[in-house]
């Protein structure tokens, strides 16, 4: 994994020292009503973070189908009950906020048991579709607690979001095939033979391939840092959150 703790810039900030937090902006917009933009904001959140919600539910003992139903119901209820509207990004990390809302949702037995199937009939997005799109196995493994599994999947979401952005940047510059060839080497040292093979395939000097890979690794680290920066309320919280998520990935 690239080093997101480098001195590269993280995200643009504004007056007061708080990040211009994209994820928090989505949260707040999703709580502003039942219009099309609010629904789109909720769908974006669901796409990004459903694996963390689902993994937590599975680790608490929910079977796969029930966990899928509860995941969809959770995101629908977040909008319906106005839970998002009560969010305050200055109170803490987005990760902690969403986990707290989830835990409160699970203790609300009356509402959950009286709900209609799959989110009270207002499903923000199909988990079946998301399952097909997800590039990673999403069933939890190992002996982690529900909270540890949530944090691990959250960290993976940060990494996946950064990787998707890096790929989009490469494609805009016409480097999609080279990126695809080097993508598997972004997280660690590439074998010498691998770079020679890639250089030969694309008619490039090996040094040029090494330089491109180095630049993409650095940019990958920057983008991971930016993704995490969008989920914390202050610059001072960024490094602590990065360390926490790196530990979650290695645990």
C-alpha cells in the first residue's frame, strides 16, 4: 500500500481550519429532504459504505439475506427518520458518526420489526447490483469484532475510492492500458521482470515505466490521504485517522 502519511497536500481547506469535506457534504445534503438530489446523495453514500455496514451486521451474527435487508433498510431509514439531518461534522469523524447511527438503528426493535420489507419500501439502491459491482469479497473473515470489521471495510472503501480516482486520472491522460498493466504493483515493490515485461509490451524504456509507476504510487498515497481527509472535521484529526485505518487494514 502506498504511504498516505507523506507530506503531500491532503485536501483543500477553508476558513476555520475545517476541511471542505465532500463526504460530510453528502451527509448533510442527504438530510435536507426527499428531493432528487437528497436521494442521489444517499445513494452515493450507500455505494461507498454499504460493505462496512453489511460486514458489521454479518459479524454480529446476521445471516447474509437478513444482513442485506438490514443494510438497505438502514440507509432508507437514515433518510426517512431525519437521522442524517442531525449530523454535525464538527462533532467527530464521519466513520464514528455512521457507526453510532447504525448501532442506534439496531437497538430500535420496534421500528425495525414494524418496517416493511427492504427499507420500508423505499430502497435507495439495490444491494444485488452493488454486490455485482463490488471488486472484493465482502463476507467478513477472521476473528474480528463487529467494530473491527466495520473499520476494516471502511478503510478498504477509502483505498478503493482513491484507486478509482487514480484510474480515472490515468484514463483521462490516455494511459488506461499502461495503468491496467501496472495496477497490481501500486501497493508494493514490483519485480524487475514485471517492469521489463511491461516496458517491452508498450515499447517503452524500463526507466520510463519505473518513473510512471513511482508517480502513480505517490499520487495514490495523496488520494488516499484526500479520501480520509474528507471524513474528519479538522486537519489535526487526519493523521490519527490514517493511523487507525492503516492498523485496521493490517489487523
